[in-house]
C-alpha cells in the first residue's frame, strides 16, 4: 500500500509539473511573441501600417510622422485644410501647404499633387459657306479661358483650299487652369481673315461663338455642345451666306489623360513649329499688304502728289476693297455642300 501511495504521489506531482510547465510555456509564448501594435494579426515587422491609420510606415517616416500613433492621421501640420491621412491618399506633401506650387492650397486643389493643365484641341473644320473669292481662303480662331485667371489667345492664320470640304487639323491650345475652380469656362470664336474687315463665323448656331464649361472632376463638358461636333448650321438656317462653320474638337486634361498631354507638349516646337513658321510668313505678307492699303486710303494727299494717276490709284483701291466685301456678303450664297 505504501508503494502504491508513493506512486500516486509521484504521478500527481508529475501531473502538476506538466500543467505548470504547459502554463508557463503558454505565458512565455503570449508574452514574448512577435509585436503586433494594431492587433490585426500581422506582426509589425511585416505590417506596412503598424498603427493602422491608413498611412504607410514608410510614408510617415519620410514626413517625420509617428508610425506608431494613429492620431496623427487627423492632424494638419501644414494648415492646408487637408489632414495627413487625406494628404497620403491624394499623394500630396503633408509639410507643404501647396504641394504642386500652383497657387491654391492643397485642401482646395482638385488634385493637390499635380498642376492641372487642359488641352482644347480642334481636329477638323469645314467652312460651310463661301467666305472668300477664289479657291484659297484663310481663317483663324480666338480661344479664351475665363474664371479666376482669364486668358485669351489668338491662333495663327489657317490657309486652306475651299474645294477640300472638311479640313483635317491639329490645333491644340494648352491652358494651365485654376486648380481650385472645378468648372472652367471656354469660349472660341472663328474668324474669316480679310484685308479690312475680319468677319466672325457662326460656329455654334447659338450666337456665333462656342461656349462650353469643362469639369475637372468629371472630365466632360457642357454648354453649346457636349459631344465634340458643332456647327453654325445647327440653327436650321442654310439658305444664305451666313458664314457657317462646322468644327470637330475635344477637350482633355492632365488628370485623366496625362500621356496625351505629354505627347502634345512634346510635339510642340517640332514639325508644328515648321508649319507655324510657314503660316506666319504668309500672314506677315498679308498683314503688310493690309497695313499698306489701310494707310494709303487714310492718306489720299499722298496720291495727290502724283496727279491724276495717283488719284486714280487711290480711288481704285477704295473701290476694290468695298467691292470685294460687298460681293462676298451679298452675292455669295450657301453652296449647300
């Protein structure tokens, strides 16, 4: 019996030791396992966001934030109305109130990490009515961006063959838009280039100009047109010479199409430079002739020095200018192309 009792004692003692050992092992494991600050099951050494505040540890360390303090996500150290957590999501600098240096502070910027530019691009045009005598004609357009920082530009003169129908074109204007405006209004007006009186063409059928509002949030536009094809014939009248023109165009920005913006910028100054130079030479000749005739008509006493021949030349210049203008405005009717 004593032996049996001793065996029982030993068995009980061994069981207690095993239980105690197991408990100690469990406590040791729980106390000294890999750290996991946010208790998300991912050890801190493998967790890109230890405090689970939505900002990566690497990004927080870069900007001297605390990767083990989740409260810094709601702080706004640079006072740009954009807390650090939002700065991370929007790729901006939490230590710089204007990350892209475009004027608006980050909290009011459509995209605080990028200085937004918008391209207004004409791809084709067709002058529906005869606007010049002969087969050669020339037009140009004015384009304006309105809002907090208005800009208005005038294109080079565009020479074209009136028998060619619609003319392929690649006329792109780049605007550095106000990034806090959201909606950017554009107005374009096409003009017929003449010696004395440049005429405004009807491009929209609603007035003469094309007015559209471009949204930086949706990357679409509305107004006189929304699909990129608009014509002076849209007013339903095509009987007389109304200086109607049809244009095809598109608008895009650096937020939605950065690659296309870069392609446009890269192309500027290459083959387009040659084309613009050639047009500029022709335009210069046109301008010189116009200025000469305008000056001559304003100084009839100059021709008086040459007697009857001078007076005849002055009269001829006046009649020619008025006759061409009157003929184009009154007698040239829509050719219903």
